């Protein structure tokens, strides 16, 4: 679920937070990094539980509509409870492993903030994909799955109120939301009628090496800060570290650290990954600036035999 690029971003966030908080506690930053990584999985669970709560709310609305006397738009549909009985939604709602995980982590966010569920449901019933689905008399798992994919992509993922709620809850989630939403959509697309419950609870990290990589990149970047500054100074005309954007400086130091300390990661991978992060998180010209410095450093390190790379590398 969490790729190496996402891990690099998490480390960058930790170093940035340390610089601006003036807190030099390495242990605190290591704990912050672990917490930030783990909370990303919490965000994933909350997105799944939102789908579960939407199904529950839809079911309650069907019961209310059968007892009312005034007609509404749902009366034109062949089956009022078609959406409430959506097979993929029911698959999530009946997932005992998901229930256990939500209970263990005490994630009752949508129960405590039901107005968000109602808001999203209102947008769903107004959506053209929903209307077309409800008008159709046919129903199958694939049709049900296609609808949930479309609704997630068009209604839930871009919902500004949900985004604001997550932003207020955890600041680090601002960068995590697009990543998690993309992964949720990927899982929805891969879902099958016979899918095991564990499918919806994937591992956050591929293996223990990823968490170790995150910790080592953070620690080795911070403990060698002055050394990395000297490396940059030698390749930057008219060096003035105060004029370089904080993010650029952090990314350069992380990239140098990775080049010299992680032998299984090819230099091309390191350079490409940090350039992509710079494009997304720093100034428009940052990637050009960073690429120029890293290109000089790589040539120098090669000639000095400092780049001792082994294997095919870890992406």
C-alpha cells in the first residue's frame, strides 16, 4: 500500500517539522514518523468504513420511505432498496475482519459525525450514475461494483467537506488523502464476489525492510546534516543556504544520504524519485536545481568509487 516514494515524503515531512519546531529530539521525530505511517492505514480504514456507513444509512432511508405517504424521487425506481442491497457494499458491511479492526482502533468517526454520511449520501442520490443504476431493473455483482467505483471517484474522493474533516483531524493526512483514495479505488476495482475478507485489510508496508528503510533514511539524514551541507556547498555557486528553499535543502540531503548509504537502491531510482517529489512539493524550478546538483555529485561519487551499488535495487 505504502510505496518507497510515499515513505520518502513521510521522512521529508518529519525533517521539515523538526526544522520549524526547533525541536532537536531525534527520538521524537522517529516516533512521529512511525505514527504518521501508521495513521495512513487509519485513514484507509476510515474511507472503507464510510462506505459501510453509507450502506447503513441507505438501508434506514428505505425503511423510512416505505412508511411515508408523500411520493418522492425514489418512487420511480423499480426497487427502492437496490442501492442498500448493493453487493459490494454488503460485502464490506458484513466483513468481520474489518469490523474487528475498526473496533480495535476505536474508529467511530462516522457514528460521531453522522452529518458527513448524510451529506455524502445526498450527493450520491443526486448523481447521474446512481440514477441510471436505480432505474435499471438488472442487478449483478459487476454492476454493483462499477457503481461504487464511479461514486467513489466522482462523489466521495473529491468531496471537499470530507477533505476538510480529515485535514482538521490529522494534518499529515492532507498529503495522504490522494494516495489512500487511489488505493481504495484500486481495491474496489480488484474486488470479486468470492474475495476473502482479508483482501480489504492489506499490509500497510510491503515488509519490515520498508519500515527499517524509513527509520534509517530519517536518522542518517539528520545525524549527517552538516556533512550533507558541505557536499551541496561544493556544487553550488555562490552558496547561501538561507536562500535555498527548505524543501529543496531537505530533499537534496535525503538524496545524498540515500545515494551513499543505501547500496541496494540504484542511483537513477534515487534521483528520479526525489525529482518527482520536488515537482510536487517545492517550487517550479526546484527539480531542475536539484537535478543539476545531484548529477554533479553522482559523477564525482562514481569517479571516487563511493557508489557501491548492488543488486537490482528496491523501487
